[in-house]
């Protein structure tokens, strides 16, 4: 994905950065996030690519069902992007408060400039609705999750997050772009 558009059929790795902005801003997490955005910042990336080519040269698939494919994939390390993860996904299922979700999204979009996806999980429907759906599907016993479900974003909280994000983006890129 480049600038929010898929260039060709492929797949992406979405990084998971956690549920606490303070933790995300620690030196260790910053190093992780920065190396996922640009792996060239970590000298091990080049070493791993060299190691991959050496293993292919040595016949790493010997004795496996893939034996002989080394020649076909030789040079593949040149096709591996240094931009390992251009995006992050934040789940609403883990009890992360709406204001924290909003702050994390804003930080990842604005400061780190990565595409940010927010998973709106079924738990947002609330414990009673989730239980009713699962019982209808044949589940006879359910673990007690009422407290966890009650701390996740409900519909008004989700709308509040979306509105806050929309407002911040309109200010950032200009109202005409998002109108």
C-alpha cells in the first residue's frame, strides 16, 4: 500500500504497537516502529538478506518437497522491501479507552505517517448482544466476559473517536481533500 492505495495485488504486514500511547513512545517501541517503517535503520536487515541468499546458494531446500526451487528464488532478497510495515492495526477489543485509541491513531497517522486501521470488534455490541448471538449459534456455555466487554468502546464512543479523527484530519490536510 502506498499513500492509502494498493499498487498491485499483494499482502501487507500490519504492525501491532500496543494499547498505551505512553508505552508506544518509549525508546524501545520507537526503534521497533521506525525499523518496521524503514528496515534499513537496523543493520541486521542487510545481514538477514545476505544470510537468505547464502542459504539459497547452499541448497536450503535439500531433502524437502521444495528441493531444487533455490534456483527459482535466487535473488529474492533484492525484491524484499525495506518498508516492512506501512501500517498498523489497533483493536478495540482489549479494553483500550476511546481517548487512548484516538490519541494512538492521531500519533501513528500524524507523527509516524503510517496508515492506521481500527478494528471494530464484535465485542462493541455489548455482552448481552454477543451472548445472544453466540447462543443462537449453538454455544451453550460462555466464559464471563461482562467486565471486559463493558470497558471497550461502545457505539457512541466509536462515533466520538471517528469524529475527533475526522476533525483532526481536516485540519491536517485541508477540508477540501476530505469533503
